[in-house]
C-alpha cells in the first residue's frame, strides 16, 4: 500500500520536473586527499537513476576526482585517500566487506581518452562479458557484442571487420568502442569523463544521441567542459569549484537561474 | 723535431689563431658583435681549424708515406743478390738494417762518420753506446743503415718546416678572411658535422672490418675443408689432420655437435631465465610496493653486473660438484661439467637481463589500459593475463630473443662448466661443448696459423656471428613493431 503510494508520488513528480527519481548514487561528505593536498571538500550529492547527471566546473576543480570515487578507481593511486560515504542503492561502496571488483562491474566507466585494448574489435567488447561469464555460449557472446555495438552506434561501421584491431579505428570510433565495451557488461551506473573531448562534432552528436538512449536504462554521470553539452544531455547538473560542490539542481534551473554567484560567473563565461 | 712535439706546436699555433680570429672579428665591427654574421667564438674556431687541420693532415699523411718511401729507397741501395733474392731474406736484411740504424741514431756525429770506414768494429762501437747487436753487421748493411738514418732525419726536418709553415699559412689565410660577412658558423658546423660522422663511422667500419676478416679467413678454411663437411659433419675431431698435408682429410670439422651443444645449453638456460625473469618482472611492475621495488631492482641489476667468469667458476667449483653429489644420492650419474650445470648457471645469469627488459616493457603499457580493464570489473590478475601481457608480448619476445643471442654467444660459463667433449647427446647430465668453447681451444696453444685447426675458429666465429645477428635483427624488428603500437 505504502509502496504504491510512493510510486504514484514519484510518477507525479517525474511529470512535474523529472526531479524526484529514486536516488541511485548518494554521496555524503566526501573528501579526497592526494597525499597532503586536499582535492575535494565535503561533497554531498544525490544522483537519480535513469537519467543523466552532468558535472561542470573549471579545470582542476575535482570533477574527475569525484567521478573516480564512484567506482573506486582512485584506489589505483597509492597516495589517494577518500573519506566520507558513498552509497549505491543504499550499499556503502567503501565498506571493507564489499568487493571492489564486483563494484566496478556494476559501475562502468568511459575515459576521457579512448583506451581500447590492443585486441580485435570483437575481443574488446567481449572482454567484460568473458571475465564475468555473462555468456553461456559463443552465440550468446556474439549477441552481446552485436547489441552493445549497436547501442554505441558503431555496429554499422564495424560489422564487417570485427576482427580488425580496435586500435586501428578513428578516435571517435574508438571512443564509441569504449562505450560499447562498458555497456556490454550491463552496468547500473555509467561514468563518463569528458567522453567527447577528443571527438569532432559529428561523433559528439552520435555519442550524445547514445547517452540519450542509454539513460532509459542506466544512471549516467558525465563530466563535461561544454556547457551546451551539459544543457543538451543532462537532467541535473552539479557545479564544482576549487574542490567544493557549489550548486546542484535541475539543469534548467542551473543554467537559467543559478543561486550562487560563482555558478553565474562560470556559466556566463566570466571565469574558468 | 719529434712528431708529438710538432703536434703540440701546431695546436699552440691554433690556439693563438683562435684568439687572433676572435679579436679581429670584434675589431672589424668596433666591438658591436651583433653586427657579425656569427658569434665571435666561431671566427676564432674558424681560424683555429684552418691553422690546425691542414697541418695535422699533412703530419699524418707524411708519417704514413715517408717510411714506405724511405724503405724503398734503402732497398734500392742493397746488393743485387738480396734485392732479387727471396722475399724472406730481404725482410730479414731490412730488419737488421733497422736495428743498426736504431743504434746509429744514438751515436755522435764523429762516431757516425767513423762507421763509414769498413775497418771500424761497428758492433763494439754500438755496444759501448748501449745498443747491442746480435750479429756482426756486414758493411753494406751498415752503409744502408747510415743511409736510412740520413733519409729519416731529412724527412723529419722537411716535415717540421712544411707543417709549421702550413699552419702559419692557414692562420694567415683564415685571419685575412675574417670579416663581418664571413659565414664562419656554417663553416665550423660543417667541420663539426664531419667529425660526428667520423665517430659514428668508427663503429660501423670496425664491425665491417671484423666481419670481412672473419669472412676471408673462413673462405681460406673452406678451401681446405669442404663447406658441407663443416656444416653437416657430425664428428668434431680436428687433431689428426695436422700431421698430413690436409688433403688427406684425416681431420673432422663437423659443426653439428658444437651447434647442438650451444643450442641445448641455451635452451636449458632460457627455460630457467624466461619464467623466473618474466614472473619477477610481473611482480616488480604490478604487485611490488614501492619499498620492495626500490631495493629489489638494484639487487637484480647487481646480478647483471657480475662478470661471467665468476659465474663460470662458481659453476665449476661449487654448483657442478653439488649437482653431481645430488645426482649420486638419487642414483643419477651427473658429470660435474654437463649441459645441466652450464645451462642452469647461465639461466641465472640471464634472469636480470630478461626481467629488467620485461619490466621496462610492462611498465611501458599505458596506465589507461589498466584502468580500462579495472573499470570493467576485471581483477588484477585478469588484467595482467588478458591485457598487459598480451599488449607487452611482442616486446617480451624481443627481450627473450636478445637473451637467447646472449646465451648463444656466452663463453666463460661454458668454457668452465660445459666440458670439452663434442657429444651429440640428448642426456642433459653429460658434458657437451659449444662453438665458443671450441673457438677458445682452437686458438690457444701453439698451432701454425695457416692450419685448418686454427682457421676453423674463424669459420666458427662467423657461424656464431650469423646466428646472433639474425636473432638480434629479428628481436629489434619485433621490439620496434611493438613500440609503434602506442605512438
Ligand atoms: N594523481 C594525482 N595526484 C595528485 N594530485 C592529483 C592527482 N589527480 C588529480 N590531482 C589534483 O586534484 C585536483 C583535482 O583534479 P581533477 O583531475 O579531479 O580535476 P578536473 O576537475 O577533472 O579537471 P579537468 O577538467 O582539467 O579534467 C587537481 O588540483 C589535481 O592537481
Ligand atoms: Mg578531469
């Protein structure tokens, strides 16, 4: 009974402004230190499911750092220390009993610079499903590879050369291959760190189209330097400045009616 | 004046030229050096080069040509029967003449005049000046020696005058040329470039020279022993042919037992070095903490710095007997020098080689690939097995090939630990011998240089060279191909 009510409430809210989806990722008082240097200051933010959240802010303000906290990629940097609490569906991801490998299977990541493995296109996409045993047979694996490539809008271009090396593709194709690779393991959350910074406008448009489509099923968090891109693809936007989360809200509000002077200055191009 | 003093004088003149050129360049623009085409130092260098280079060139050429000219002039003075006689007799006479001349050069002018008188006892005279002769010289030899001495002295005098003259001339010429428009930098840089080119040619020409000399001696060898007997013979037994003329074919120079020994030991060595080296590289680059890496890496590199002769006598004195005793315990008969002893020790020697090269190659795999793999939920070992090692594989293969070429060319360990018996055997507990060991043993001792016993060393060296060269070229090719992947 109670469930039904909240559901209806949320649906109502969705109709109103798309603001009240259940939270997929929640961060509370997250701080990050690189050795002595503090890079993030008590960041608290809630990120809804089935939508796109954009992080914007001037260079060096800690966007990537925060993104990398969400799949604990910062663990690979020895000097990096994270405090605070991040939960995914109410599960603390920094809990010692949690297996970081399983976490990363649930939280996919697309990097700023395309980084396909020096393997064939097929093997690049099949890599994740293989190590997680997602496919029972060759046919199933073929199917996963094909649908992933289709979702990344790359299938048409590569279907005749699946055995060519992934490193031989163009920069934009490589980035879409990396997206296909991330999608292939069906993560719940996809982190994208400036996925279009190396792409031309056409490839960018394709990736944005893809993000639009992926948000039906996934929770997507994207870091971008392009305000237009944030406005185009995201429903919610967070503005970072010098390691502090200054403001977070519906994308429309942030861009048309920011509360904070710093946000105002940044989006009008006065600094950054 | 001696040649080295001459060099010093020319160089001193050059330095003077440097200062003069520098000064004249400054003076020509009234101290406003920005009006010069080149920095003043280049003008100095320009004058210095003009002063020294032609003179030094002259001195070198003179020193090469003048002994030849002198000796042919002296030979022409010798009696007919020696001039037309056998080559060896002539060489002998000339060396006597040289010895006498050496003694004569120590005499005072009056004593020197006395030697022109056939009645003088030249031997006693020279003896008294501390230049003993083995034989009593014939008068014509003394005359020739005196002639040679005169020629040499006048040649040296001429050289002194002309080289200093040339240096002074060069100095004056270059100094005269100095003007603000003179492109001295370009000229100096051309000379510097030629110098650099010359240095790089030294290595190339040396290699070429060595290869050619090996090639010619090998061809000489193959004219005595047919090449197919060498390449495909299964018996190595060079001793017996030394008595005959060589055409009897008593000696057997079959390469195969040596080649087999070389390859067998190398394979055993690589079986040790490749897994151990590779796994240690994986540990060092992927798992080890900073502290461990900081201490373990230098230690491994120390292992690489141990001279191979030390490994060799360790194998001979400690490891071989140990292996033999161990074998005796379990009922195996292992000889103290064997494939196993040499192979295992050589493997240990190669470990740092394989591991430090592989470590570099694994470290060169971009961090972004690791993150990409972790980001998909791969564990560290999955990442290493499926991404890092495949990406590094071509480079690792290159490293292994380089290690193999070292194993094949390795000498000291096998000389001491592999034995000298040319066996064609599969049993790793028996001694074998290798190409390098046989090169050493064929060249030590007092065999005649032209005998096939000695010449075979060149053929063996050439074989070795071809093998390692092919391996190196292939390894470099693979390593290069790998580099291109990430650029
Ligand atoms: N591996 C690291 N070691 C030390 N300091 C780091 C490291 N990575 C980031 N930092 C520091 O943390 C701060 C935040 O960096 P971060 O990469 O998160 O910035 P960003 O917002 O992503 O910038 P950009 O838009 O340029 O990518 C910076 O001051 C940076 O110097
Ligand atoms: Mg960044």
